[in-house]
C-alpha cells in the first residue's frame, strides 16, 4: 500500500527578500514535504503568518501533488 501523502512542516525560518520596488522585507519561510516529495517553500509576511493561512497554502500544493 502506498504511503499517504501527508504534509510535514520541516522548518520555519526568518528570512529577508526584495520586493518588486527594491525594498527589503522580512518574511517567515515555511519548508515542508508532501509525503516524500519536496521540499516545498512558502513565504509569509508577519500579517499573513496565521496558522489557517499557512495550512491552506500548504494544502493547495499538497492537493496538486496528490492529483499527479
């Protein structure tokens, strides 16, 4: 039987990125796996870093992987 493609958050890091206007922005980078696929990365500003939003974004990627 195949392993279920569950989401496993591996690491949450504080990083910086450049905006399209050249400004530096602090974000949280979430690294996760979907089963044995990945790692995948998502970045969230402080205002966006809400558990429900993070999980929904992870699930959107996991749903695509499961469909393949």
